């Protein structure tokens, strides 16, 4: 067998966005497997280019850039800026993320790491149990603008101004909102009375009274984006926007200084690369845990004949859960910002995966605490967003970016119109405190000045013979990696078309809490009963938002699937 190479160097459409519950608070509420709707006609295959995103107007901006002669990176940059306007719950310029770029031809795949970082004044023990998640203290130094600029500088064809201007126009001229966005805005405004600038900017005359068909204008954000379009990323990091961010920090006791902004750098990194049943898999390296965890999981699963076992058999579900359990344990033990932490290279080897696979008892669930007895066991949110893009030359982009919680910290920079993240919560706040409820206190992801917090973002590109087969990713905090894993398994092991692969019910286990969530508890009740008898605790919870593209290897046609657990659009031509 070939070995992996490794370089270490939701909600339903029409429903209000609800606060995300910790995974320790799994409910037994039954999840109904997504069925067909009247408006669910599969998107027609595209021959020249495709954008799949949660925001319909954001996806249309990306398609327009492709039609204008831009490539997949141009379209990705334009889509990301547009979604800062059209999908404010997670689309952003005040957050960060990861972009996997598959240039095609002989060029190597590349990752743009634009994860947020801790301010220079941050300390390991800066947070107390009484600290909230919606304060300026929890804001990390934003990376999105630098990251998009780096991707564009390396791969873009169109002028920078051309790819940012569509977002400027959406903000300044406004756009008509749909029911999903109206409900989202009403939730944010209605639950944010203490955040006056958010209410002013995103409220309808200061109220939570949006209806589908209304027009949302964001003049302040338009001005901010115009500065970025005309003056480049320095407008954000050293220019007038930086001054506005620092003023916001000073007024609300935040830590970010002008030096923090000026010193922020997006990084070009080598992807984590693995193979799975003859396919190449590319994902982001640390500070994302996504690439290493996905490759380790696939390596483990390669030791089992999943197709013979059957997709929804208790045996397959058990192996998936046990694989997830082991890999999330390794995530806690070893993964953090690679510029601060030495990460074992064995994690992505076939040999290590074989040992992990051999440790799985096919008849009985493993106790999570038995996997890391050296850790003393004491008594991430869903508003990330992902989009997938491919152009006529086969260049592909898989991009995941985030504000952390829905609408981030809820802090809108006064006069600038954009939300700041609350990404510092992704560090391990309490050193040494790892509990059965899901708190992790292990050393690799403890806070340090300028360190980047560990992420679960897993933008992924799967290729075969040098050509893209699958572009996928998802939001969902620690569920992200498992969502992506199952889309990949559905396509490769079970030959599902992309619509079925995205619709299929999803599992999640993250080591602690020692519980499994499964979207198919009702549909596959017999399998769940067997899992319970094997020692698994299974509950129901909706999971992920995997807007994906599959390329037909025979015809070369692009097939897209927006995730019907939320809003979304396939925009192809």
C-alpha cells in the first residue's frame, strides 16, 4: 500500500438560527432524514464552471466572475467578500479560515492558512470560568482579508478591484433577502439588545422585523469594502480600517492592537496529502486539525471492507464511531498550531492506522477514557461556512471560513459595518482540565501570544490521476471533520451520486463526551438498537452543511449539491 505523505511545516431552511448547544447537551429529539421537496430538482450538470455556496447571491457573484474570465481563485475571493455582505452569520472579513487550491496541471496543491491568531497580550490563563463568549476579550486577530489577498496574488487572473467590487455593490446598493436570511437576521437582532451597533447595522429600522423580499443595505460595510477594493489589504491591517478596529478594542476592553494587525500574516502551506483506495486526498495542515484527522481516519477505514459490510449496517456504523473516537483522542493529545507544537508524523502513516484499526473490538464499544489514560479526566460553534468552486480548466477551490459563533462576538466595528469573531474560544481555556463533558485542556492548543487556535475546518479536495473528483467541506465546529469524512466515504466506498452523498444521514463522535449523534436514528432504528447493545450511547442531532461538487470522470461534467439542511445554491454554467 502507498503511504500518506504528510507535511507539518445547522439549521433547517426557514428556521431562526438558534444558539448552538454544547455537544455535551445532546438531545434525544428525533431528526427526520431529509427527503425530497417540491423545489429539490437536482441542479443541471455544468461544463465550464460551478460555485456551490450557502448564500444564493454569493454563489451568483462567483459564477459571474467565472463568466467574466476569472479562474476558480478569482471566484473564491469574490464569493468570500460577497458572503461577508450576504451571509453575515459566518461570511466575513473579521474572521479567518483555510483555502485549499488545486491548480491543476503540474502545479502542486496549496493551502492558504488565514486562521485568526491570539493578540500579543494574550496569556495561557487569561480566561476565567465567569468570562463570556461575546466580549472583545474573545476576539482573535482577523485573517480573512490577508488570506484572500494572498490567494489572489498567487493565482488570480482578474484585477483585485474587479473581484472585490461586487461585494461593494451588494453592500451599498443592497440586495433582496430570502426567508432564511430574514429569520437569521431577526434572531441576531432580537437576541443582541446589548450590542447597539449590531442592532443599528443589521436591524430593520433598529428592529427584528425582516421579511422575505425586503432589501438589506449596509452602507458602512460598503465603505469598508471600497477601501479594501481600492487600497488592497493594507487598508484593513495598517490603514483606516485598522484604526477603527483598534478604537473598538479600546472602547470595549479588547486586546488587539495596531501592531497585532500590522504583524498578521497569512501563510501559504503544503496540504496534508493522503491516499484512500486509489484516490488522492488534500486537506489543511495545522493549525487546522482537519487534514491530519481526515487522513488518519481514512487510513484506519482502509483496513475494513465497508462496501461489503453495507453503508447502514451496525458494523459499518460501529467502525466509523470507533475510528472517530480514536482520531479525536489523538487530536486532543497532539494537535495545535504547527509553529508552536511539534506534531508526530506517525499520525498520518498507514502503519499507525493499522494499529488503530487492530485496536477496534468489532463487538464492543471502547470507553473513551481508556484511550488516553495518561490524561487526568475531570468531573466550538456552528457558524462557519463552506463553499466549493471549480473552473473550466479544472482548477478547484475548497474554502471554509468562520466567525466562530453565529454572528461571531456580536461586536460590529463602529462605523465600519462588519462583525468581529470570537475565535479565542477555540483555544483550550483551562490548562489541564479535560472532562467527560467535552472540555479539553491538553497542552498543544493552550493560549500563547501570536499563536493560532486549533481549528476543525476541513476544506477538502479529492483527486484521481491528477484531476479533481470531489470538492467538499462543512461548518459545524468539531463535527466538521466527521461530516467531510462521510461525504468522502459515501462517494468512494458506496458510489453515491453527490446529491445522495450530501443528503445521507451523518454520525458524530468526538472522544468526549462519550456519546454518538446520528441523524438517522429513526430511519435506521434497528442498527441503532444494535449499537446500543454494543455499548454506544446514541442520540439525534442535525449535522453539517456540506456544499459539494463532484466531477464525472467519464464526461468531465460538474455536478453540484447544496446542503438541504440549510439554504444554498448551485450556480453553474
